[in-house]
């Protein structure tokens, strides 16, 4: 199993939430106790996202861990 398969869908959700809130990747990384490179590696599937990372990131972003881990609805419309 690839790291990206294990992490999915967290990177997509992180990017979406950061964009919605107008936050920069480096700002979020530093607030969560990560380096910019660690954050980039997580978002690009080169680093396993640990539970401790999820807890820190959810706190910084003001969302729940389940928001970060939620899978998109089939069809994507949500109606």
C-alpha cells in the first residue's frame, strides 16, 4: 500500500480547508509544529500522516479530525 493511499483523503481536505480559510501552507505547518517540508511531503503523499499530525492540524484549522478524514460523497454533488 502506498502512503498516498493510506493518507487519502486528508491531503485534499487539508488543501480545501486552507483555501477556504485563506491560510498559507507554511503558516499552518508552523502553527501545527511542522516544517514546511514536512507539510509539503504530507500533501504530496511522501510522508505518512500520523494521528498527532491530524490533531495538531485540526486544532490550527479549527475543524474536527473527522473533517480532515472525511471522504467525498460519490458523485460529488452532495444534493
